[in-house]
C-alpha cells in the first residue's frame, strides 16, 4: 500500500513541475468529461440524418457543419470520444492483462521459459504493431471490438519486455530474498513485492500506449477494418469525408483534429509521467 | 567481429521461422471455411472446391505447413484467388513503389530529425528548442491519414502545386513522403536531442572545449558521433513503422504500393495476397533490424564483445 501511495505522490509531484504534462492532463480530463456527459453536451442526435442539409459547412446551428448524411459533426465527435476512450481502455487492458503476468513470470523464473518468452517477443516485434493488428483483424473480421482486441494483442510484447526487464533487476533484491527466507510463496512475492515495483514503467507505458491505441484504431477505422457505419468513430468519419474533400473538407478535418488533440494529450501526459516516475525509460517507450 | 555477425545471423533464423509460421497459422485460424469466405457465399460449389484444392486446405495442417515452407524456400507464395497470378508477381509490381516511398520518407526524416535534434540540444531551453520539441511532438501525435488528407486539400486541391494522387514524377512523391515521414522525423528529433544532451555532459566534451576546439567541432565531431548510437536504433525501428504506415499513406494518396495491395486484398478476401504482403513487410522489417544491429557493432566496438 505504501508503495502505491509513493507512486501516486511521485506522479503528482512530477506532473506539477511539468507544465506540458499538465496540459496533457487537462486534455485527457476534458476528453473523459466529454465522453461521460456526451448525451448532455451533444447539441443534436449523432445518428439522425438530414439528407437535405448534407455536407453543409459550419454554421451557428451546426458549429462543425454536417456530414455526408446531414448528421451533426460536433455531436458525432462528442459521442466519438466515448469510443476512443473505450478503445484506449480495452486495448491497454488486454495488453496489460497478458503482458504484465507474462513479463513477471518470465523475469522471475528465468530459465527455459524466459528464453522462450524472449524469442516469442522477438517474433511478435518483427511485425510493426499496426501490421500485426491488421493481420489479427483480418482473421477475426472487421469490427470495432475486434480492432480493440487486435491492438491490445499487438501491444503485449511491449508490456512483457518492460516488465520482464524491471523484474529481472529486482528479482534478487534483499527485500525479495527476505520475503523468501520468511517462507512467502512465489505468488505472494510476485504480487506483494515485485509487482508494486514494476508498476511505474507500466503506468507510463499504458499512458503512451493509449495514445498509440487511439491512433491505430482510428487508422483501422480509416481503412474500413475497425468501427462500421453508423458508429461515430473518428477514423471512420474521417474516411467517409475523403470522398468529399473538394466540396466539404470540414467532414474530414474536424474528426482528424479530434484524434490529433486526444493523442497529443495522452502523449504529453505520458512524457510527463515517464520523467516523473522513471526517467530511465526516456527513449525506450 | 566475424563471429558476432555469424551469431547474429544465426539468431535471426528462429525469429524468421516464427514470423513465417505465425503468418501461416493466421490464415488457418479464420473462423469458418476460408475457401468459402474467399469465394463468396454465392459462389458455385466448383469454385469453392477449386480454391480449397489450390490452397491445399483439404490436407492435414502439418502437410499444409510442410508444403508452405517448401514453396516459400523456392520463392513461391501461392496464387492470387482473384487474378490467378502468382503472389510474388503481384508483390513484385508493388514493392518498388513502397520501397521508394519509405526510402524517401526516411531520407526526409533523418535529415530533418537529426538537424532539429542537434539544434535543440545545443540550444537547450531556448525558444528554438521549445519550438522544435513541440514540432516533434506534433509529428508523433498527428494521424498520418489526416495529415495526408489535409496536405492534399491545401497543396493539391486549393493551390494545385502537387498532383492529388498516383505515382510517376518527383512531384507525386513529395506529399506522400512528407506525410509518411512526419512521425519518424519527430521520433528521430527527440532521440537525437536526448542522446546529444547526455553526451554533452561528458568529461571528454569539456576537455575538448577546454583545449580550444570550436563549438562546431565539439558538437559535430565529438558529441554527435557518440550520440548517434541510440539514434541508429530509432532509425531502424522507424523504418518498420514507415513500412506499416505506408498502408495508410498509400491509401490516402492512391500510391500503388504493397500497403494498398494488402488493404484491397483484405477487402476482396484474397488471403494468399494478404499473407504474402504481411510476410514481405515483416521480413523486410526483420532484415532492416538485423542490419541495424550489425551497423551498431561498427559504430560502437564495445557491442561486439558483449
């Protein structure tokens, strides 16, 4: 418990000193609030088409204009925040749920299991992550849920590698040996003593991976391999606006801006957390 | 040195085999009957049967794997279900376009990223430093496809400076290369900056300055050369990112490369082509990383003796 309080304290202190990280925190908080209160904030129904008003540029009634079916773009972007956050949470959750225990076990036990782990990671890292995600989505079929799972799977090797490295560094620490001497079971040592000490890098990695998950999911949506119509997913919205770039650039411009600002927010926050919690990770994550 | 190269090459073999196996298994893991999915629900029974035989899906998995590996060794990636042309031929048409785009983007990223990183590190905490780092962060955070579309809208549609898409002249290459290179530029700039800052604190830099070397000579001949090692890794990793990012960039600019072929083949459910395209990108990426590792041992002799 004491350790996690330290972690929070370190993170908070580091963030306050980092002005750009505070900007990131503000963006992420705003995104969270928009997602939470989407029904209250959205001025119109995000799914309601108004064919007569299709491709209308921004106006006082529709601040960001209307899309190819006359739907209100601002309302779609507001509801899209829910999807982007869900993407971040689910894919980071999948990556962590597999990668963290795998890395812990591999670093802690070593031996053949560790060698096998390292080779598997080498193989998975031979695929650039969006390519691995595309391959998985091809197998599972294009949908938002599959895209999230695919992005999560593609991030597993990164978690495994970082956690394994940190575990290796503290496996033989005195407090671990002391716990062992007192007869603690492996599971207890791993959860009570090793895990809290590798959480710092995991938090940093998760923040930065949320940014990359949002970006990759939007990319898959853009390619038609993620969210399907009429879901207001930012990448898919941008993709459909492509056909009308000449006559109505706003249809693509605003969803793209939303992706950009969210990703920037998570990246700023992640950079700040990294400097606060684990400066050694600089350049590695 | 020689033994290091041999060891590194030998280590690459199981990784390559793993990549090849994973791609093989992926196609077989598709739920349902892949032959039926590829042919389409409405296809006549003969067509489904033909595809099944063509892909060897009617044989045991181990036999399929054996045949797949044997064919791969002979450079045979199978046949496209749609065009009936060999996959190697389909890829052969497209690979030069992707490599051209990726190399041009990399050249832009290395030149811009290194310059920005050096300027930033040598003038730490100046306005120029902040501006460069904000620019780098924007490069890392901006969605490639949005950047591409907006660049296309401004420079092609509005100003008419560049063609809207396609491949051919140098003017066709400019926008896609800048778009694809944006993220790598940001990454390289950040890495160069932090690596340079670390080196600039070393004793030998102070010695260099103390003995009266010019600022330029200290920065470029002593600091940069030592700071380059981590930068080389990032360049290698980014090349893979570029190959993968080309999927999106090629789609935006209708660039006739492997990335677009892959996306089109996914839509057409032409799995042998998807498999071939994924394999080629992963293999090129692995080869580049191998080269980077080898390049390392030339840049930093300490690595060879580890």
